[in-house]
C-alpha cells in the first residue's frame, strides 16, 4: 500500500564507507564538544594572568531572545544547539585565521590559495624562551620593525605556536595567548541556565584577592580583564568584516564569469586570499591601550613634579584627539608656555614631533614611558631656564 517505513541505504558507496547510510545507535548529538575562543594576558615575571572567552548570544540571553516588539521569547532547544554549533565553527575558523599569520597555510590544506608575497615577507620573529621584561626590549625592536609602520603592518614576536594555542609577546611587560578550548557540549548549550552565574568570574575574583599588590604589573586586574574582552570583540569584528568583504568579491567574480565573452577569451586568474591580519591588529591595539595608560600616568606625575618640585604655577595643557576606541593609534598635543609638541602612540612606539626655534620640525621616537618622562622633563627645564622661571 506504499505506507511501509523503510530506511535509505547507500549500497553503492558501502565499499568506500561501510557506515554510510546506517544509523549509529551509540551516537549522541548532545555530547558533541563545542569550541570557543579564549584570550589570556599574562605577566611572565609574576605569573599573573587574566583571561576572557568569546561567548555566543545564547549564553548572554540565558536561553531567550528579543523579538521586534522587545518581548522575550524562548528559543527551542534545537535552535540553541544549532546556534552553539555555529559559534563553535566561527571560533575555530577565527583561530585558524590568526594562526595562519604565524604559520601560513599552503594550497594543499587551505580552501583557497594564499598569497606568495605574504610568505616572502618577514612577519614574525621567534623567541627562544620567555625572559624577564627588564631584559626584553619592545617587540618592534626585536623584530626589526620599521617604526614608520603601524597597525596591520606590525610584526609579531612568537613564544610558541601549537595546534590549538598561540602565544605572542604583547609588549615588554605582558604576553598574549590565544586558545581554542572546549566549552561544554551541545546538551549544556541547549539547557537554559536560570542562575546565570559564571564560574569563570568567580575564579577571577578569587585570583584578584589571592595575588599580592603589584603582581599584575602596570595594569590592574580589572584593566587586564577589560583589555582581553576588548581584543576579543576587536578580533570578532575584524573577522566578520573580512568574511563579508570576501563574500562580496566572490559574488562579483562569479558575475564576471557569467558575462558574455567579447573578443578574446578571458583567462581565469587564481584568486589570492589576503590575510586579515587579525592577530597583528590585536597585538597593536593591546600595545596601544597599555602604552596610553602608562603615558597618562606619566603626564599626571609630570604635573605634580612641576608644581611640587619645580615650584612653578604654570600648568601643562594636554589635549587628546577624540579617536575611536578601536583605532590603531592615539594622539595628543602637549603644551607648556611656548613649548608645543604633537605626540602619537602607535602600538609600542611613541613619536614626538616638535617645532624648533628655527621653525623646523624635529621628530624623535621612544619605546617606553620612562624615556618620554625624561625627555619632557628635559624640555621643560630648557623652557624654564630660558624664561628664568
């Protein structure tokens, strides 16, 4: 009568794969491990570290989503499983994209060919071991980087690069580790957590209490944790923009292939996939955040030194250029009497442009906040000596 239930069999392919078309009674889709991305910033000299993971929307919504009317609607368990799997694939693809900046993929193990120009250029330098930050120069100096380059063009100082973990030197004080870790199973993702308490946050609070003062270095534990989250968000945004751009280029190339040929036949060129430089951009952004914080501390201490030690009533004027949070550089103007400087922070490099008495521009680069402090004190002393206070 045609109502009998029957199973689909793939008999012609049974030789290639005997399990094809058969149901595994022991297979449980809820036990499939899910992956997530973890960023960790560590101070090697003390072992203090702070980390953050890239959470998907199902964990932030605690099992619910908002519709167009603003009302909360519960997601079906299957939908949460699918969303968790999509997040796992996204994290794995994002990590491989960052790992390819250190070990470029070849045409045999990559879905698309990589640029041969990227392989020929020096983009990384390998460190034999982690050293104390007092003996470690800035990464740009170790890599022989040109100080005129910044942002995506900066070089990486690699501590190690494994299958699921990459560790690079962030600056002369901190290191950045990117890990692809398991984040539970699909069953845990499908179950809505009513408590909404993150065990990781509790561990971080205990870590803040247990570690002594100064263990986190120039940055506080909360600042390091916020920086980890900012770098995670930045990497996610860069990878999304890169994939959208590649998708648009793929659609435009497909349209050109379907266009009618006029005259000579077109020769199909091999499309080279450019690197999004996500890891390099994250390292540069992290260096900028840390360096800017140190520079602000120097400027505050410089004002106190001028008022208390030098007994000078004139105040220093500092005007920061209003740039975006995720901009690759920071810039501010330093004014004291007739002394005017334009100072820019590019990763772990700081450049000062000053107008001399002759009307010419003088530019000098520094790699630490201590050098900047000594330079500004020297210039202020020269101004005070000329004006006799």
